């Protein structure tokens, strides 16, 4: 894979390594604005909590993206910051080849949007006692999974089928596995539980819709100020 094979507007994730005790990288959403050469590209400055995140010049970053149902990653270094057409951009020089990698955790975006779910049997078929969808909302969303607020308990390891409503005209369907379960000691806004769901069956077009939604919402927040 080469830089000139990446299309303008391609959704990206920028990963910045942390050197504190958490040992967990920071991950931000971005997109390709244009390429200057086959080793220099301009990307939209990532947004965090409604503001442009200040990535300093000389910072080394990991960049990954999905193309043709494959996940790619490369290392780069920020060599300049600027504003073009009212968009804050980072000028990045590549430090490694673009290589295909195995899928891993995606950027997670806090959002409250409608989602319907129903429990599946261990074989992946609809549970006979849970035929109807139950309406609820998300807490956050990523290209790899979703956190859902619940009023009933859904145990760790359960398979569920979901309808996620990104907007009035954009519904995404998938099935996933409960990989995290949280019960609150006090009820907050009628929701007593939260579950983290890892996508098990989702087509790449639907995954791209989710990643695009996250990026567009980030851009909307920064414009809103």
C-alpha cells in the first residue's frame, strides 16, 4: 500500500503512545485531507471533547485506516501544523511502510443514540423468550464495538442482535458479544446496567458508516465550539 492509493476523505485513527503507568495509547479520529508526496500527507487535526487536540510538532504517531475490508497501519511524525480552508491540519512525514495488520481496538466516541437489542441463543439464533427488540441508548461507540445502557441485566458472554440508529435515515444492524458488564450501586437516569459489546458479525460497509458517523460528529462539535 502507498500514500497515493489512499483517497482524500479516508477515515483515519491517530494513535499517540503514552509513557505513564496506564500503558494505554490515546486514539483520535481524523481523515486524510491531501498528500503532498508519497511520504508526506496532510490530515485533519483530531478533535477531543469538542476542541482541536494539540499534537505538537515532532510527535510520533501511529496511523491506521480501513480500505477494501483490510486494516492498515504505519508510523509517522508531525512536522508542521497549519490551517487550510478553515480546517486545522497536521503535516505528517511517514516513518514506515504502510502494512496490513490484524484488527484491534478502535477510537471510542461518547454519544447517546438509539439502539435496539435482543438476546440470541448460544448458537447465535434468536432466543425464544426474547423475540422482540428492546429499545435503549448507547453510552459510547467505536468501529469495533458499542457500550449500551440497560434497565435489565444481560450477562457477560451473551450474544445479542442490534439495530443502531446513527440518524433518521441510517440504521446499522449487527450482532455482538457482551465482553464487559457493569452494575451501578445507584440508578442513574433509570439505567442500572451497562454492557460493552464487541462486534461479531458486521459488514465492512456498516463499520465504515459507524467510523464516518464518529468523524462527522467530531467535526460538528468543533465547528459548534
